[in-house]
C-alpha cells in the first residue's frame, strides 16, 4: 500500500462522441491533444482514454495539483488541438462541462 501525501488530482471527463465519429478518428484527435496540448501543460502527469458502451468515452487525466488542472482547463479553449478534439463530442457546452476532479488518497499495486 502506498499512502499518497501529495495533491495528485484525477480528472474524470466523461463524454459521448457524435454518431458519425469513428473510434479511429477520436483516437487520432486524442493523440493530437496529448502531444500538442497536454504534454506541454505544467503539472500534467499522465492520461488514460477509456471506452464504454456505444459512443461513451472517458478521459482520465492525472495532474500534480488542483491548480494545474484548473489552469489547463482555462487554457484549453485557446488550444487548436483541444478544439478539434472537443468538436467530436456531443452534449457539452465548454471545456469544463461534465468534468469532476478527485484527490488521490491511496494507491495499491
């Protein structure tokens, strides 16, 4: 058991893609977002892309602090890579719509 005594913040960002968006198109845009936006953000640690049933997906993003997550969310709306990725989604108004943040308390390997 590893007790985490830091501010690791996990961003839970569920979304649904538009009906005509293929998995391949989404994955390509997700990679573009990773390389051209997320990896350049201060406090970015790592990310997982999860696929649910049908058109449901979740981005799971790990940040070094809640402040790093908030700053990236502010900057996202001016990122071409983010805007391209976001354009594939339905039912969301802005970059922070539907996103929740959780503080990492413990991890087990």
